[in-house]
């Protein structure tokens, strides 16, 4: 398996050049999957999806934790709104409500770092790329990183969104299997594919994008 450190944006762009040729009439399941992957790549490399990749963490200006958290909530909602064309309107509204509850001054743990704009950018770009039809649970780590989770019965995956499109993931299965790793968002389907995770991300009655 290719080490995550070896995956660079130039080769990502090269994949686009190679795989955007018109499919043959005999296109099969694998080819259809490749075409879907190319479409996801394009969403990351162009337009609003690309613009949010350049977001930097901004120091809060307020002297109070209430003010600092309010600044962060506003910043996150502004970023999410900028990629609203890729998000289901109902889920976007629920995301805004979730941000309000996650970054509530009355519930805030002062030992936690302020949530990261770069982590939130990675989260949104991951959602745009993976195109899941099941809505993720959302949380925050003590380091200010956004956590996305999907579960089905006793199977579960938790993805910690870091800066610059990097993630850490932990996948647990009912049988007791536990797997973990670190990769780029566009390598997630490849690195977790051996563990048959599709049932975690798919739910036909909840269209996210």
C-alpha cells in the first residue's frame, strides 16, 4: 500500500488527466466507480471546493471565551455556506445547528483547544469527496479537530480531520477487529476498502449531497 506521505496533489491532478477519457461502451462496475472518483476529484480541485483548501487558522480577536467561540462559529458557517452547492440544504441547516451546540460557551471545556478552521476545511472537503448518503455524527477532539463518525449496528468508523486534507481513522467491527491509519482524504476509499466499509456510509433515505 502506498504510504500517505507519497501522495501529492500533482499526481492527483495527473489521475484526472488520465481518467477523463470517454468510457467505452463496455463500461463495467469498476469503470463506473473510476468515473465517480474522477467527478469527486474535480469537485476538490475546482471551484468552491478548491478555494476552501487554502483556509488558514485565524487567531480569535475577542478577550473572552464566549467571544472567541462566537467568532469561530461564524467562520465555520461562512466556510460551509461557500460550498453550499455541494451540500443538501436540510443537512447544511442541521450542520449549522450542530456547530452551535458543539461550540456552545455554556458547555465548553476550557481544556480544549479552539476548533480549527483547517480541520473544518478538511471535514467539508472529505464530505464533498466521499459523497456519503448517510449523514455523519460530528464531534470535536481536545486538540480542536473535527471528528466525523458513521456506524451501522456494532460496526463503526471515526475519522479525525487534520489540516491540509489529512485524516486519522479508526474502524471497528462487531467481530472485534480494529484497524487504524492516517492518510489523505482522497486515499480514504483505497485504504479502508479491504474492511468492506460501504454499509457505514450508505443509507438511501438520507441523501447528503
